[in-house]
């Protein structure tokens, strides 16, 4: 049983701290390096982990964990149906497109299509942020019932990665603005300065928001006059994914 618990602990730490090496894993878990190495090999054989940086022997989580999470939520084909859509949006706009999934009170990045520009926004797949810290998360909040939103706001953190987030009243106002215009807009605020993003919610067959599409643009290249034009494309992409999810 101890070996199983150790393996699970190693997996959890890799998921949170990836990419990470054996020495750091041993330090944060308190498990001997030799035991950590055995756990990593076991998890690699089971295809839960892989070496993502061979030069420095650092490990990361495979997509198997994300796919299983989607399946357990009943949304197993989300990434499959969304990939062509987000690729098309990235090609059309020339900017980075992210697909995020709601996981409780967090927003989990599950797919990314990179910008073709030299200067671009990057976010690691598997990154988790509070719902209220991203335009995608706010777009999801804007489609939830007010009672559920109230419950979520009671536990919403006030800061993330050392940066302040919107307070409950400010976040309620932002959710209301998002609901009114049909998309969320984050102009170099919240926890990621110098990044502008536009987000729109993706719904399942029951019309419940489960994910979001986000267009992320470096502040230096963002043109406010194009906001509505770009937002229309983001909303269209999210609506297309929603339609595909609802298709039999």
C-alpha cells in the first residue's frame, strides 16, 4: 500500500510542478530518490508520465490524464471535435487560441493552437487558474445560474501567482458585462499583464457551459478597434464546438 501511495504522490507533484526532475521530486515529497525513480518508471510504463526534457531528465504528465478527466465528466470528445475549430481560428486570426475546461472552481487548459507570430502568448497545456482569473473562465461564469455563481464567488481567491484578482463585486460586474455582450474581454489585467484575451463559452447538449475558447494576443499587437470583429470569430468558434458536441 505504501508503494501505491508513493506513486500517487509522485504523480500529483509532477502534475502540479511539471516539468520536474527526480531530485526536486524527492525533495518536495520526502521520498528517497531511488523510490521516486521507480515510481516514475511505473507511471511511464502506464503512460501517465513521460520525459518532456531529456537533456535535464525532467518529467511531465501525458494527455492520458486529461483525456480520462474529460471522459469522467462525460465530455470525452471535446478535444477531438474542438481541434479543427481552434486550428481554423488560429489560422484566421494569426493569434494563439486556447481551449479550457471548467473543473469545479478552476479553469483547465486542455488544448492550444499557437500563433504563427514571433511574439506570441504561450500557456502550458494542463495549466489551472481560478475561473475568475481568465476570460474563458469568466465566459463560463456568465452562462451559469446566478445561485451557482454566488457559491463559486464565495470561494474565489483574491490573488493568484502573487497578483491580485478581481474582488467579488468587481467580478460580478465583469460577469454581467460578459453576459450582456456575449463574450468576455480581459485587456491586460487580472493576473496576466501585457496579454489581451477574448473568451466565449462552449456548452454541452443540455446547454450547460463546460468549456471556453480564448483568443490570446500580446498587448503590443492588440487593436481595440478590432475587438468586436475578433470577438465575433471567437463566439462563432465556441458555438461551432457546442453544435458539434450536441450532434448525435
